[in-house]
C-alpha cells in the first residue's frame, strides 16, 4: 500500500472519530484528531460535526425522501392483495391461488434479504448510486408487469425484479434516519412509517377504481407514474450525514452478532415476519370465500387495516408513548396480540366478526411495523446503522 493511500485511510479514520456523536465527550481525543487530520479531510467532513440535528430543512427533507421510499417499496408491495385477486379471476386462470401467491411471497421476502448486503454498502458510503439503480429497476419492473401475460413473466418482473428493487431501496432509507435524528428519532420514524401506510392505502383504492375504467395495463402505468414522482423526489432529497465507516469483514457484518440482544432480536424478527403479513395478504380472498361481497372485502383490507395501522403508527411514534416506555416494552405485547389474532382469524366466519378481527389486527400490526427499527438503533453504533 502506498504512503499516500495509507495517509488517506488514516485521515478518514481520525475524521470519523472527530465528528462522531460521542466526540464531544472526549475533548482531548477531538483536539488530537484535529491536529492529525489534514485540512482537506476536516473540511470535507465538517458538516458531520456534533450530534444529529434532529430537525431543520435538510434533516426533514431526508425524512421526506425516506418516507416516499417506503411508500414505493413497502407501500406498493402491500398492494399485492389487489394483484392476487385480479390474477386469480382474470389474468392467470390456469394458475392456482397458491402458485400466484408465490409472486407476492417472493416480493415480501426480497424486501429484507438484500438488506444483509445493502446495509453494509451503506456503511461503506454507497447510498446514491444503489438507490438510483434500484429506482430504475423498480420502474422498469412495474412497466414490464403491465405487459406480462404469462405466470413466469409476472414472477420474474413483479416477484423477483420488483421485490429486489424494493429491498435495495428500503434498507438505506432506514439507515439515514438515525444519521439525522437521535433525540427525536421517534417522530422521524413515525413520519417514515407513514409512507408505507399511505402507499398501502392509496395504491389499492386507485387500482380498484381504475381497473374497471381503463383496464389493468393502464392502471399499472398510473402506478408507475406515481412511483416515478415519489422516487424522483427521493433521489434528490435522501442523503447521509456521517462519513463512511472503514468496515472490516466484507459485506456481511458478523461482528454485530456479538451483541446477544441484537442476535435474539434478529431471530425474533424472522419468526414475526413469517406470519405478520398473512392476514393482510389473504384477508380479502378469505372474506369472499365466506360470502362477503368483493367490494366490502376490498375496503375491509384497504381502509380498516391500513388506516388503523396509520393511526396507531402516528400515535406511537409522534406521541409520547415511546418516550415514557422503551420501544420493546410496546412491541412485545402488541406482537403477542397479533399472534393470537392470527390464530383466531379462521374462526371469524361472518362479516361482523371479520371487522372485529381486522380492527384488532390493524392496531397490533401498526405497533410492530412502526416500532420495528427503533430497538436496533439502541443496540449498535450510530455510524453502523446500515
């Protein structure tokens, strides 16, 4: 390694130390760092000095971009119930419900799997380029979905391509939040969560009303136009504050799993996501099977689940509840309640009982999703949140 390369690497490391949120606690260290680091590096990272701002035009513009990102990723994928119903009854009559569900299941799985690697890339400083590539991929896949006619085409375009693009977008959007907010991270996460909830409400309603008027192809093209605007704003506004981390160990951060609490939380999250979206995915299909009208079944899922989800997310994150008690103390009972409701769901065989199940399930699901990432921020370093 050349002397110049070694010098640059050392400068980056000392600059990270100087401008970390804990630098102010060690004045001697900060002075020593400023003495060692070159003026060019100090100037480059001067905007990172001090604690996260917790407000201001720049910080809130980043949260806006992150919220629009989750609208385009989680929010759009939560439209799957609409696609499942249309594929079963119109486009893919030769494929059974289980086979069609694999498209949606693949989307949900790929929302999280890329995070294993994309988060590490985020720590290494790669944000804008992966975000832009994923934006283009998602828009292309939505465009191709409108043109598909066979099962394998839908699986590749919507399941694999769309899911992968959404996962690449979602990971960095979560990571940037704690770069800009620490003390007010609850409010920031609430605004972030609202994006997916609005998307999960707007897209199905738009689709339900447009398909009879302009048919499936043009409805999906309208979806693509909405995504284009949202992702365009996201590409402009989303940004990191902290400098890249000089991470060791490749793309996968095994060192993070030395923290037992973090390891247990990750394992618990895997089991939660195995079932947390089951009811949202299949509620409308189940409702029609027990005799509920298609129109009521659709709005049962889109309005009750999503709007209750939205309301609770705003209460938990924007309000004072999580300031009084730690997020895990809220997540645990609400997630347990969601599990009980999922087990009780098959016993709801009437319209009124389905409404009751949907209300309770929407509340419990909203608590889990809106608070999901909050405990993770407390289990590691701020500059390693990716």
